[in-house]
């Protein structure tokens, strides 16, 4: 059975994941808008750093799944 602390940790990780992915969508949209205007340099400048957000999102996802599978908080 999952403890209350584990549930809170999973919830916090999923909320942080949601926020990171929402930010990533905004960044990708801004990049797309720039490229549609022919502003390739601006588009690439906008998207730089997206890899870091996606890596952080993947780490949060993995922690949430691990906590669920183990049934205990760190």
C-alpha cells in the first residue's frame, strides 16, 4: 500500500512535470512562430535550452514512476 508521504511526493513530481512540459510547449510555440516569420536565428535561440527542460521532465517522470513502483518515499 502506498503511504501518504509517497502519494504527496508523486503528486509533487507530477505537478513539476506538468509545469515543465507546459513551459516546453510555450517555448516550442514561440520557436515555431519565429521560424514561420523567417527568423531562423531567433527560432534556434528560443529553443536552445529546451533539451535541459526535457531532461528535467524525464527525471521527474522517472522518479514518480519509481516511487509508485517502490511504494515508499525517498
